[in-house]
């Protein structure tokens, strides 16, 4: 089997974003802490990626309280 690094990174990012959605919905942890819990050391980078994937900032996603596919 041959796995590309780009495919691995995309899969890892998808898992991280899904987990962060769960944490944003189920906890009141600060966004920076959620970012850290899913493996992002930089809150700003996490916010940028989260918005690119979901169309919402992490705070807006939490406020909306619904899952975005």
C-alpha cells in the first residue's frame, strides 16, 4: 500500500475538525483549549482551518449549536 502525505494530512485534519465540533458543542472550554485538545498549537491557524472547512468560525459554530457537514 502506498499512502501519500497529502492524503494523510487531509484525513488527519478531517478527524481533528470533527472532534473539535464535538468539543465545541459539548463543552464550554475556550476555543484555544479546544484547538490544543485536537492537536493544534496555534489557535489562529485552527480558526482559519475550521472556518475553511465549516464556513463558520469556531465561536460562531458553538453559538449556532448545530452540526455543519
